[in-house]
């Protein structure tokens, strides 16, 4: 039975939409992979994560004008473990240490097997300090901090040299 005259434009429009939808290709679309609750844009490639970090959320974090793929340490247990025992960051750019309040104090490299650079950021996301850290081979271990009396909310640990571009103008944008 033919469509009534007033229904033809609707039928043509629906057919056109279906044809156009069928013409799109999957190769043109960006896909995303969900890893432990974080949605990360990918190109259909799996992300290699060190075994010791398999229970961490992963997130793309805006740092200055860059996006960094970071394992997130946002609880006392995850922050105290940090990158201890990790021998290679694999596909990660590093680890984000995040507090829901301002923090102070420092970081040490006890049981950390690889050298790391660290950058600290204040509550408003502004740069607070940076250091290069080496594994602790004998106690007492050196304590690294952004400076006496400087509070922070975020810290990023990364491979040596990977944070060399971070300076006083660098801002981190992150919320859990």
C-alpha cells in the first residue's frame, strides 16, 4: 500500500538518514577503551600497564598544553605504594598523586627501582616545584619536597627528563 501523500516526505527523510548512516566507516571514528573506570581515547590499541599498577584507575590528565596518560594514586594506600617495585612504566607517562585537600611533606624512593622526576602542583593547579629522584639504596632515604612550607594537591612522577618542559607557567587540570 503506498504512503499517503503527506507521509512521503517523512519516509524519504528516514530512508536518507538510514543510507547516510550506512555510508559511514568505522575507520573514521575515534574509539575509546575503558580501563578501570577511566575513558581514554585510543586507536584500537591496548594499553600496557605495569602489573603492580593493574588496580589503579588510568586517566588522561591535562598538564600545561599536553595530555598525559597517568595511573592515579588517590587513596592513602595507593599513594603510599606509589611506583614501588615498578621496573618500567610501559605505555604510561607516569603516576598522578592526588589529594582531595592540600597536602604537605615529601616523597621518598624506598623500594622504588627506577629513577623518577617529580613535579608538584598547588590546589589551584599552578606549578609548585620539581625534583629529580633516585632510588634509595640505603637508609635513611632522601626526602624530596617542593620546598619548605609549600603545600600541594597534585604530584606527578615520570621518567627522568619527561617533565623537563614543566615550568612556572604550567598548570594541571584534574578532578576526580
